[in-house]
C-alpha cells in the first residue's frame, strides 16, 4: 500500500496495487473516488480535500507497537 499526497491540489491517493488492467473510477461522494476493476478488485482510493479528511495520520507497527504521526503539508 502506498499513500501519496499532492499539497498543491490537496488530494491524497491510497494505492493498494499497480494498475495492471482497466479500472473504473466510482464517485462515492464529492470528496471520495474509488478505482475498481471489473472483477471487483479495488486498486485505489482518492481523497479530495484530503487535509480536512485525514488531518494527521498515525502509522502503527502492530508487531513492535511503535507509531509515527505524519501531518499533511499546509
């Protein structure tokens, strides 16, 4: 999984896998799109107005218990 963030447009994209086949983008709301293949595989989630939706992200390593907080750029 990879999370990318574009501060200029305030858009975040969570990618679950490389797009190796044609995907359809389904608009869930004005701020949420999902890329999905015909067989139902989710390839990614796009968050518009990401700073408001995500704020700060906390990444937790369940094995070690260590965590890291990342704030999105303003």
